[in-house]
C-alpha cells in the first residue's frame, strides 16, 4: 500500500522578497511563489520596511503557492502537515498589543542610524565595544536589534508611550509573523526562536534566555520581549482567516541558521549564503567558540526543546548581491542582475580595479561603521566589464576575509576535511547560479566550492525543522539525505603567488574605505 502523500510548507521572509515553498516527503519542491516588497530609504544609511506589507506578502505567497500546486495536479490542502518559518534577522519591529499596528516601520538589519548610540555605549561601558561579548557573543554594532530598540525608545514617542502603558511588543520578523499568523490581538503568540534571539544582543548564549544584567544596563524592559523557544517544536497553530489555517507552525530559524540546516552542516563544516549580504557560518558543535579575529559567536541550531544546542562562528557581510542591485538600479550599467555574469566575462580580469562595497560601513571581520564604499585602480583603460567583474570579486574577497578569520579561530581540529584533506565551502543563495562568481570564489579561496542542486537551502532548512517537529522525518533521515543530489564542485585554477598578490591588493583597497563617513556632501 502506497504511503500517504504528505507535504511541508516553508515561509522564507527575506530582506527584499518573501517566498512560500511547499515540499513533498522527499524534500523536493512541489510549488512556490515569490513577491518582492518595498525598500524604504528615508535618509542616507537608513533602511526600513513596512511590517504590514511584509505580512501581506506572506499571505499572497501562501495563497498563490497552494493554487500553483493544485494547478500542477498536487492536491496539498489537508495534506500539509506543518509550516516552517525562516526570516531576515535583526530587523526590528515594535507594535501595539491592543491594535496590532506597528508603532514605526521595521528598522532593517543593515540600517546604520544607531551608530551614534553605539559610540555612546562604547564610551560609557567598561568593556567598550566588547562589553556584552562574553554573554551574547556579539560586539556593540548597528547590526543588532538591541541598538534598534534603543533608537526607537529614544526617538519615537509612540514607542515610549506604548512601553509606559504596557502596550508595546518587540519582535524580529519571525515574532511579528508568528504573532499575526496565530491570531494577532488577544490571541497571537509572542515567541521567537533561539537563533533569532541570539542576534538581538540580549540573549545569554549558554542559557538561551534573556540576560537580566544586559537588559538592566540598556534599560530595555523584559515585558516587551517574546518567549524564546527551540528551532524545531510546535510554536502555535495558524488562525482562521489565513491560508492553511489550523496547521502547526513547527519550525523557526533565522535565515542563516536555516541555511546551515538546509546544507546539513555538521560540526566543522561551513556554508556561505550569497543574498543581499553574504553570511558564512562554521558549525562548532556543542562548544561556544570565542573569536579573536572579528567573528561572532552564535547558534547554529537546536532541533527540539530537549536537543543539544549546536553553536557556530559567523562572519556577516553587509553588501554582496546588493552591490549587483546597485549596478542595476543605481547606475543602470545592467538591466537585470543576471546580465552581470556576461558583462564580467567580457574581460579577462578586473584590470587592476578593486571595488569595496562599504555602503553602510563594513561588518566582519573589520567592524568599521565609518567605512564607505570605494572603487580604486581606475584608469582610462577601465570599462564597465572591469567594474562588473570587480563587483563580483568584491563578494568573494569579503567571504575570503571571513574564512581566513574562521581558520584562525577554529584551528586545525575545528574544521572538517574531505577524504583528500581539502576544506570544502558549501554555498547557497540566489547569486550562486552565477558560475563565474563561484569560480572566482574558488580561485581566491584556494579550496573547492560545493554548490548543491537546490540552492534555496534557507527555505529547505525551515522545512526540515518543521517536518522534524511534526514527525514527518527523523533527524537521522534528514542528515542521511546528504550528497544524494547532484552537486557542482568548482576547483581553484589560480596559482598561489597570484592569489596572494590579489589578496594583498584587496587589503590595500579595504584600508582606503576607513573613516570616510564624515565626507562633506
């Protein structure tokens, strides 16, 4: 007798678009729908989203995906067992408990408006920039949610009033979505998962709970914070009025942690996700590894309330695919993002041009909030092909910087090697369809780059977590799926001397970006 056909849904709420994907029991994609939403730039360095527009994009994606599955002959209604959720991290929403309305636009992870608050805290606190590192694994930076909460508390009267009256709720995007999906006002569940909580600067990495001394120091009231749960457990049920109502939301991870699970990264294995930014994580097992080379200590995943926590070292790069969007939207050099590969291939190399996309400062391993973008090495010989290639190379050089730091922090024993003794970098995300980009990455890294058949591993990771909690799969079955699919391996072709020279030139270009935030307009 044939097994009943079962499905898992996955909400993937990213920085520039939302997507909903339905997978079958073999974790194969059945149907999906994607919607882009508005990016708001009210001032230089500020980036905002409308939380209600994000909510509506989720609804549309869920409805359309179910319709597409039915049109393709797959009757999924009644057979979807659970929903997983993955989201852009650190993006901060404050809303009213009583009305359900946002008190301000969502402040996006890459937004740099909190730089003055960061500087103030660095001066005031005894530990300076690293005051909270021992507890949360993170330096004081514009990147993390706690600083965005402080900005909202200091600058938005509606937020101050709602906190005073006990009507304010804080959440990252996962929390905002779950609260609304489970019923909103009066009924919605106010929860977050440990991977998203790890990016607020407010959670103790070891206890996986909000840290009281940190909250007291920053004067953030614990009452506005959600309850922290694991990445794989039933958080709540989708309320009436939503597509797929009655289904459990059974998996929740920040996007980079979901990609770790989607790539099946065990201890010692690393992945790099190329999206709006680029994010490199190395699973360090059950040990919190402290970085002395500019990386963050964070959570990889915790697959159940009683499961052991896997930790990770992370290097975050603010601008990766966003630099390609800038070439398209800001300069009009390309019409579509896909055109960049052909344009970059029109030249043999970047012609000595180095582009450092420090649009909103530099994240790992530099942590320079006063950095701004530069393009160096331009001559009369330079054409748009050289610039396109330099933009692609900038992604790879930045990933390289992070991996060099990772090698130093993890040490020889902290990294898994292939049978040939090679360190393999697993890659995913939209930009990895670009074969030239992947070859440049392997060349500059000096080790192989492995691309899976399904590059949307973020959504897949959330589906795995939900399917695990709903009993569709066991952990053994999920990890046994490794390497079944056809992978593409890019091997380095550049010789060591050239690689060294290119990396030295890149370093020189990066140092030119420092201390440029105050340039007069």
